[in-house]
């Protein structure tokens, strides 16, 4: 009788462990402001919204998470105006992933920050090279609006929404070139 009781207790404990393991493999939690990408057998299956979710154990897995929070990417560059003055412009780009476009944001936006930097650099260079220094100062809002349109067009289909960029600083000046004589005086 004792051996049967010990065997029954062992069987029940193994069954409980198996059920807990199966629940752990089935249920998962997606945190707030996040969308989970679920893949079945290596292919995209669906997205899971924040909260308690279930997946088919051993067949589906969470491939990754897409943050829905607003992100900021800073781009700083030096460019030349129409009259040849050097201008340093720092731009803050604010964007976030759209929940309904989580697939695109996860799979199609490789190198998004590099694309943003390239787009901003080429757009700023093209605009500033046709403006004089006073027009650059006065046209900050226009530059930001044009940048937003270009970013939205170029990044269309990436799963992100772009807000109007903020141009945070401008410095005008001529690069300082130190001669060898000035350089030796600086060492003393």
C-alpha cells in the first residue's frame, strides 16, 4: 500500500509539473506600449497586443517586440549656404511605430536610423545650398515641414509615423585652420 501511495504522489507531482510547463510555454505577457510579433514555423503569424496572450506551444514563438513609444534620432551636420558660409544644423527626429503596422516596423525597417540620417543629410544639403544665411535663420519652420514630408515619403511602408522635425541649433562661421606656427604656440 505504501508503494502505491508513493507512486501516486510521484505521478501527480509529475503531472502538475507538466501542466505548469505547458502553461508556461503557452501563456505570455506583452507589456504596455509594446506589440509582440508571433511566428509559426519561422513565418509571420500574427501580432499580440499588450496584456496576457496565448500561443500554440512548441509551434509558435515570440519572434520579437516592437516598441510603440516615441523615439528620437538626432542628426547633426555641417553644410554650406549659397554664399559659402558654413552652417551647423542639429535636427531631432521624433517617430514611433504604428500598432497596425507592427509587421512592417519589425521586418522592413532594417537600418531605419541610417535611412533617416541619409534622408535628412541629403534634404538639408539640397535646401541650405540654395539659401543665404539670413534665409536659413528665417526658414527654420519651412525646412522642418519639408523634412517631415520627405521623411514620410521615403519611409512610407516602414511602419513608422514621423512628427515634424525640430531644428535645435544653428551655428554660422568659417572653419578655423591652424597653421604649424599656431600649433607650436599652443603646446607651450
